[in-house]
């Protein structure tokens, strides 16, 4: 039915940092890890939605004649779309 109290204490409490410096380092590592994970998730979500929504502008650019008038701009949009596809590939909604 579970482990005796002394065994639980030795298993769970022995991993806690013992000095203030170790505690501060553990908090900083946890905070940095969470911040990095949040940043990665935000970048992936932005890439995903950019890749999904940017192609909706292509028919309007074709109809307005902007593709024929400014081919480098349209090519740049295609490259941005490709990069967004690569960045947002791992996004889970």
C-alpha cells in the first residue's frame, strides 16, 4: 500500500536543493525551461498559422495583377510561406 514514511521522505526529500544557491539555481533552471518552452510553442504556433493563412492572399494578388507587376515580392511571399511551413510543422493545436 505505499512506502513507509521514512522511505518516502528519503526518496522525495533527498532531491530537494539544500543550500540557498542550489535552490535559486533550481528555480532559475525551471523558469528558464518553462520560458524556453513557451517561446518555442509561440514561434511554432505563429509559423503554423502564417503557413495556413498566407496562401489565402494569393488569389487576391493574382486578381489585382500584383504577381505580374511585382514578381520578386510574390516570390518572397512564397519563401516566407515555405519557412512558416517548416517552423510551424510541429505545432499541436
